[in-house]
C-alpha cells in the first residue's frame, strides 16, 4: 500500500513560488553587477567606493531587539484552507484539449477554478498511477496522460484545481470486486435499466478505496476533493436489495461524508459533494437517494446542489416552465437552501453552498430555450441576489459563454 506524507496546504504553489523568487534574485544580481561594472569602466565609480558601500563597521550594526509577543488563546483558524470565493467551470477528462482555452477564460474573467475528472462515471481513473491498490482502475491509455503538466499550468495561472471523483456509480470496480457491489436479494449484481452498476455505500471497503483515490489526487496537487454520485440510484427504491436494516440510506451517506471529510482534512484540502437540488425541498427524494441536505452541511466544506432549471418539472415553485425562467428558478431554490441551512444550529454548520448552474441547452425537453449569455448570467445574478458567493458552471462539452461572465 502506498504511504502518504501529510503536506501543508499549497505546498506545490510554495515550491513554484520559491523557484520564481530565486530566479528573480538571480536576475537582480546580474543587473546590479552590470550597473556597477558600467560605472567603474566609465570612471564614475571607484573600486574603493564599492568596498566602502558593501562594508559594515561595528558602528553600523544595530543591536538586536528581542521581539515582544502578546499571549494568545489556543485557537486554530485553519488558515491553510483560506481562499477567495470560487467561480468555477467543469472540464471533462475527454475534453482536455480545451484546457488552454479555459485557462484563458479564467485569466480574462471572474472564473478562478476548474473541476477536472479524476474518477469517471464508469469507474476508470483518468491518470497513471503506480499505486497497486488502484491498478485495476487504470486504462492502458488514460484520459489525462500528462496530468502533471496540467497541474503545472493551473498553478502557474493561479487557478484553483478541484478533483471530481465519482463515488458509488462504478461499473469497473464492481466487476472486479463483485462482493462490494450493490446486489439483489438473490445475490446477483444490481443493474439499472441502462446497465449501470453501483458500489455498496454500506461496505466500508469501498470507503477506503475512494479514500485511496482521493489521496492520489492530493499528491497530484488538487486543493479540493469533490465527490459526485455520493448517493444511491433512484431506481433502487422499493427493490429487494442486500442492505443492512439497522441504518437508513441517509444515515450511511452522512457517515461516509463525515469519515471522508475528517480523513482528508488532515491533508489540508477542502471536501465538497454534488447533491440533487430536489433534496432541498423534498424529504421523499432525500430518502430515496440518501442525501440529507442539512446533515451533509454539517460535515462538508462545500455542498454543491445541482439546480439546473431544466431539471425541474412543470410548475415547480409556481413556475410553469422552469427552463424558460432561469433567474426566478435559481432565486427560489437558493432561498429555500438558505432556509434549510439556517435551520442547522450555527455551531454545527460547516458547509458553504456552491451551486451547479446550467450552461447547456436542454433540447430534450418539450418546452425549452437556447442557453446563451443572457440565460447563464441570469443564474449567476440570482445566486448573488440570494446571498450566494460561489458557483460552478456545467457543460458536458467543456464550452462556456464568456460574455455571461464578469471581466477580470
């Protein structure tokens, strides 16, 4: 099993910064030497003057004064995770050729974060690793063969890197480890109508597997681990499946979240999770997928509800066609989110709300509209009007409307 050393937050950045400082010092030294050489050659400065300039007599040395420190209370502030509000975009592992384009977008607009696939919906890792515990999930030709170059670019442009890890939806690992998959009452592996298989959230061996992947992402330099599909599939509801009866779905997902957050905080990273937007207002939906909005907010650093207008049914929040009124829909949902979070005692709150917004056109709907600059901007404005500070934009093709964003 690979051993990990706990590194301070931002160590990759600090390494790069030290190199830059050293390079600047060397440049300054060369320039200064050139200036003195020119002055000496032109007889504007004598060698004895240079010696006097750099000499220091005993009279020049000031006495060292011992610093005076006030006594401080024993308080931990977690400065290592401090950062500005994140406004991010999603870059699929299959679209890495667009990385430079998104970096340019970040340099020219308010965007300052990029979410990148580390573990895909199928279960593959997107990068090479020599960790024996993860070899079964590595393709011969991974989607991101140059992951270190990718991280170098993100750090060079001061872009906050977020690792997207698909948690329990996993056809690959469930095939290799059938006893860790969700199974039917007769012992066969459960599959959705689309042939999707899932890891069993009740099996803590799966927790350790996901923790190992998270550690790999941290080693690469990611500053945040974001879990997606941290839930049960909705079609599992009402099925005879081999789940323990002593804990509900919401209880086990909350336990998993707490375990992962506490484990990963020791590595100095933030932890977030994508959740269904409907769980904010629907207890039934929350129990079906196992996501309790209030409970999860007690453990995560960021909770990321997917509140795409196109995903809400006709008449939601009194809006006939939510996809046609993005501002009104987002404002309503975020206000309900605020109310839900406010119900949690202040001392128990942990998560900031960072919603996923829609930057794609839902052409499969009977009634829809093209999502362009105006529609994207309206969602961002609604987020701010609901007192939100952060957001993420989703587009499966990794293409975004630049004019919807504030210029840098």
